[in-house]
């Protein structure tokens, strides 16, 4: 009789542990996927191109952005304001950028990444179907 009680307790403990692992709600009350979804919002797949402050790329605007800041490589992107608000932080391929500029050719799901030289713009080229996330505040 004692052996049956121990076996039943072990089964109950094992079942409880499985439920905790599968739900992820032990202690925190939320699963890790819920926590991640609160930090970023998936915006979809975008086309990426590049630009710099040269006359050819910027149309004579130089490296001043629509927000009034000086464009900086590794931070500045140009977006369609109807899709992404200026000032928004955006995660692309693990890097964080700030939507600081707009462009005449940037329409819909298109992002223009700023580089400090035209040579780097040429090296970057064009990338299609890149996953883009907005970082929530």
C-alpha cells in the first residue's frame, strides 16, 4: 500500500512539472514569448536600400534629416511616415535604428539605410524581404 502512495505522488509531481514547463507560467505568470512580444512589434518584410549625403543620393539635402538631426551611419534610416512614425526605433537584422528621415522614393514597405559614403551605399545594394520590428516604448 505504501509503495502505491509513493508511485502516485511521483506521477503527480511529474505531471505538475510537465504542466509548469509547457505553460511557462510558474512564478512569473507569463511565458517568455509573451514577454518578447511586449518589447517588439513585427512590421512585416521590407525592401532595404541605402543612401548617403551626396547630391546624387540625397537630392541636395546633404546629411540633414527630416527630423532636423544630422544623419549618422548605424543609426539613421529613412521611412514612409505612413508606415513608421518618425522617431520610432526599429530593429533590422539585430541592429537598432531610428526613423529620422523620409525620402522621395521611400514608399510603403521600403526603408533606406544611411551610410557615410557612397562606396558603402554601393556595397550595401538592395535587400528584399527583410524582417523589420518596431521597438515598443
